[in-house]
């Protein structure tokens, strides 16, 4: 490894999957303005939309979320006009 290119300021951070409210603690250098208290200890909080606990590849379940009607909008926009 090259010396001097890797960060030195790793700290414990909580990542929260917003789709299923799962949390996990890991070391990271990612900045965060929010905090969360777990087991009486306060940690920086990083919110993520998807993680290994909700991603279909890892869960083996196919999950379809279409909250904005994107598919209908796409079909309407690009439908063949007869």
C-alpha cells in the first residue's frame, strides 16, 4: 500500500437503513451532523436508503417500490402513438 493516502481518523459510526430501520455500527470517516444513542453510547449517524438488510441481492426477495408512479409516467411519455 502507498503510505500517506489513507485516512487516519476512523471512528465508530451508526449506519441506519431508512427502508427498514435496521442499524449497524462500523468504523468510518464519513462526516455526519446527526447523532444517535445506542446502548447508552452516542454515535454519529449516517442514513442510507438501502443496505445489505434490504437489498434484494442479499435478501433473496424481489422488492418493487414505485412510490412516484415512474413506470406509468415512462410508459405514457414513450408510448407509441398509432
